[in-house]
C-alpha cells in the first residue's frame, strides 16, 4: 500500500508499509515525473510524517448512543 500525491508535474510516493503507527518519519523522497518521457531530475522533497491508525466502529455500534442523544437534542430545542 502506498500514498501517492500528484502535483502539477511530479508525483511523490510513500510506502505506507514502511511507516510504523505513532512513529514520526523525517525523510527525503524523490519526486517522480508525471510524464514518463521526462528524463530530467525532478528533485526531492523532505517530508516529516506520522502515521496514525484509528479503528472506527461500525455505525450500528452507535445506535444506543443515538437513542440517548437525539431525544435530548429535540427536548432542548425551542
């Protein structure tokens, strides 16, 4: 899995498998030309990135919370 950022003339690819959750990575990444016929050096970009993995519960897990919150909200509306 990788993160690909597209700019006007270049792309930047970062392999998400190289990132450990919660750890900050500060590295230089080579810029790749969008047009593959371009032979010139596109340079590099220094990126400081931190990968966070958050587990979101399915919507059905929130049903009991909605039963409590929605009646309260309508009760306090004028």
